[in-house]
C-alpha cells in the first residue's frame, strides 16, 4: 500500500470506529431511558465503553493527536466536569 491508500484506510477505520462507539452509546441510552432497564442490566457494556474511552484518550495524548499544550486549563477542567456530569447522570438516574 502506498501512502495515499494508507491515509484513506485510516480515515475509513476511524469513521467506522466512531460510528460503532456512537451506536453502542445510543443502545445504552435507549435501554436505560426508553426501556427503563437498570444499570446492572448492561453494566458490562458501560465498563467496556469506559475502558475504551480511557485508552482512546490516552493513545491520542501519547501520539500527539491532541495538542495538550494549546489547550487551556479552563478548557480541560470544563471537559472533565462535563464527563463527570454525564457519568453521574447515567449512574444516578
């Protein structure tokens, strides 16, 4: 494969990865709010999503895909608080 084919393949892989994560998250939200299932009914999916998100963010930071030096402390704290709020929303509702 030449460089152009690799870039196309990487783009397709990243889009498919994003769509898969989005679909799993949509299923979790549907099961929790529309079907009224308890968290313990799909706790395994929630654990996989959490670990996957942590590894993805870690890999992006390690390989330099997220320019951490350009982000302000305020932005980082707001993103962190948004994650905590979303996690609390799904855990306690």
